[in-house]
C-alpha cells in the first residue's frame, strides 16, 4: 500500500536521506529506530510532504507521485490520506479540545458540525478525555495533549498514521498513557509508521522494524530478527549501546 | 478659566466627535488592510513588489506626516487626473475632498508601521501550528484563516489599540488642509471667542475620553481572547 523508491534529500551540503527504499503493507506497524539525526523523522515528513525531498517516487494506495514534479493537488491528496502525531503535539492553541478534533472534519472533509462533534466525542472517549472537551490545550498535561492529538489524527480516518516520536517530549510518568493509546490504535488495523526511542515498545507493537543510520536503511525485518538475531554489526552495536546505557540509568535510579 | 465658556465649548465641539472617530476608524481599518498586504508581500518574498514595499516603508517611516500630507495634497489630484485621463474618464480630481486626501496620506503612513506589527504577530505563531494544519490537508487559505490568523490577532491586539490612538491624534494635522476634526473645531471656536485655554482643554479631555474607551475595549477583548487559549 506504500512504496517508496530512492528517496533523496539534502539540506544544503548535508545529505539527510541517501536513497531510501521502503515498502509497507496495509495494516503494518512499522517502527523506525536508530541514532538521532539519521533521518527517521525526515522520512515521515517526506511522506506527507511537510519536508520536500529532491528526488524519489512514492506510491500510496492509488496515489502515485514523483517528488521531482509533485504538484499542489497531489500534495493535498497525500496529506488527506495520512495524519501525523507530532513530538510537540502541535494542538491548535486557539481551539478547545473537541474543536481540535472536529476542525479538520469540517474544514477538509466538509462534514456537518453535528456529525463532526459526535465523531470527535466518540474518539475523545476512546482516548479517555471526553471530560476535557471544552478545555483549551494549554490547560492539559503533555500526555493528555498527545492523546488529544492522536484523536485528532484518527478523526480524519487516514489510511496511514505517522507518529513522530510521540513520547519524546513527555515526562517519564506520562509516557505509558500515550503508549497504551497508540497500542489500541495499532490493534484497529490501521497502517502505522512510528519513529520512537522506546525500544521495548517498538519490539512489542511492530511487525516490522527499520534500523536507520546516516540517511540509509541499514537493516529491516520483523522485531525478533532485529532485536535478537541481527546479522548486522551496526544494528547489534546500536542496540547493545542502547540497552547498556539504559541499564546504567536504571542502576543509578 | 471660565466654566460657562468651558461648557459652551464642550457643546460646540461635541458634534464633531463622531465625525472624527469615524475618520479614525476608516483610516485605522485601511491601515490594517494595507499593512497586511505589505506584510504578506514581504513574507512571501514576492519579487519586485517586495523591494517596492521595503523602499516605500522606509520613505513613509522617515517622512514627517505633515510633509507627506502636503505632498499628497498637492500631487494626488494630478496623479488621479493622469489615470482618469488614460482611461478617458471625465472626472476632475481637483474636486477631491481634502478629507479623502487626509485618509490616503494617514492610512499609508500608519500602514507602514502596521505592516511591522502584523508581520511580527504572524511570526510569533509557532511553525508547528502550520505543520499540523498542513498535515491534516488544510489548504493554505484554510490554515491561514482558521488557525494562524486568530492566534496572530491575540498578539497584535494591544499594538492595534495604540495604533488607533496614533491615528486619532494624527488626524488633527488635517487642519492644515482644511479637514475639521476635534482639534480644528476647538481652534475655530477659540479664535471666534478668544478663550483659547478653555477650547483646548475641552479638546484634550475629549481625546482623553476616547483613549480611555479604546484602551478599555482592547483590554477586554484581549483578555477574552487570552482566556480562549
């Protein structure tokens, strides 16, 4: 359902993506792991064209684009078939919780207010925040804001949801509530692309893990292969380093 | 100070207040409109127009308003005549009322300041808001009207309040080209009865009253918008 070929992007002199290929099936939960600054988030933002790659082709469902000559219509199509959950939540500050979930349904999908409201309340109920309906985002904790933003993403019924480090800017004690919601979303069968540093969660939730480094996909496969039986030196090194550092943190605690 | 004269002057100047405020409101709204257009041209880097806007702003901000008003007073009719002549229209622009010339001159000058306020308030809206709207498939126009502008407005509101007062006071320069506002009216009354202090005290009190009203209103509106975010 999603096919990316030879995705290339540089910021000035720096090559960020050096020809990435990726293929995702419907209902897949794909997790991107790897050191910081290797282009994991950038791939996600290329898929909805928030970041503009210089080269590459992409097939998403029935939409097919060549990034060299993408037009505005195609851009809107890509965005209207996907939704994104941001590291910094990015809830609309001038709208209440329920308006945040409703707005795209009204503006983009042209639903009636009532229809949008009913769907929004249903989704807020799912993420456990229907009682915050009338609050403004600034009144909510980070975890609550992120759950609203997941409801906002679900509201437009996207084919693919892009999660960009959804727990990285949360206080540690708020991470779990958000991960639980993401897990329940994954169980609905929607296709998910997730960038995360939560290794255990990645292992548990995904059916495909992509290890990236320096703008390239180094290895991809089912979680067991990547986490247990990786043949690749770089993958092994990264995971070993990750787990030993985390162990130190736990010991210090 | 003569209290009876004070009261008489008050009654004499009061009828001109609505007119002055109306003039200020028109100029204020025009300056926001023109300021927004200039800000957009600069933000979107429109070639040629952008350089023109920058030069224009520099010129307006560096020229005393009274000088610009006189330039407009003596040149605007000929400019308009030139264009109507090109279009073969039979209109004598030398009949343009001086109030219109004042509106054009003050709107343009104030808009060069408004452009900066507006640009700043749009830049203060975080980039993430735009990204979120884009990711959901909003058209640029929808993102602009539904998400970005309401947030920018909260930032710009206090500045707009003081801009209105600047306009209000700038209009008094219209006296030089025969536009009658609160100040001009008080001058006319004073020169007819020779009680100068009374007339100008009344004028000052009226300006002050309007200022209090405007500041109260913007504060109220601002706190209402703030409670919503």
